[in-house]
C-alpha cells in the first residue's frame, strides 16, 4: 500500500445516486456501488474535499450540487483561509469545495486541482501509525490536529482529522453509527483502519 487510488461510495439507492452524481458532475471523482444491509446513521466520519482555483469555481460546484438535490450545510462564503462551501448529497456524503483565493478574479475555470479525502479519527496517532505500517508516506503532520499522506499526481490525497473537529468543520453533530458507506481503494491487501474505514484493492473497488 503506497497511496489512495480510488474512492467508492456506497448508496442505499444506487439508481438515485447515479442520477445525482451524473447531474452534479461530482461523479468524476468517485465510483458508486450499492450499499449492503448494514444501516448508517448520522455523520459518516468523512468528507470529500475538492480544491479549486477561484471562488467562482466554488459557487459553480455548489450550484450544480444543489440543483441536483444536495443540501447546503455551509453556503459559499469567505473565511480567514480563503473561500469555501460545504454540501451534503442525497446519499449522505459530505463534500467540501474550497479555494485559497478570497476575491473573485475571473469566471469559473471548471478545473479541480486536488481531491482530498478527510477521515475523522478518534485517535489520530493510532490511525497515522496504522497507515504508515501499511506503506503510506506522511507528507504533512501537525501533531494530533492533522496528518496528510503523500499522493501521486492526479490521485486523491488521504488526510486524517480529529472526528469532532471534522464534524464541527462541516456543520454536523459528530455522532454516527453503522456503515461509513465508503470503501478506499489502494494497491495493497485489504485491511480496516482503527476507525472502521475499509481498504480494498482498487481494481476490485472499481469492478463492483
């Protein structure tokens, strides 16, 4: 295992999810498959973050997602770090859209510069050790606040965030139970991390 290669979202209503992700354009960044029988309640413990060039790109992503049926958890707005928004899709996945630019400097480019999977952890040190033990390389580490792993160009980036901090950031209660409704695809043997996030070979994830 050297890096994250594929994100597969599991939906209770696969047909509805396929319709939403095709209409919103977010389907370009994930794969979809039907969820199993295990229930999923509350916050699922992760968020998919798209980094874009301009505030106009953030607004374009929000508009497309909301028009397709998503709910805005945090509307597009400036912050001390840039400009961003957060939505929750009909299948329950939380998406963050962010730009480091605060001022409008042109129309939307339509380009996504980076995809980051933020995993909420109950013990960030234990999760970090787990991933290092499976071959991932730490690119950034800020103690118990944030850990980011190296990723090849064009591949999604994996990052760890304290669960309560991530829930607060996306505007949801931290409580949740049941399935995370996501599978992480990589190039190693299957395993499950300390917070219950399951990894599987990327070729298997994409074939289901």
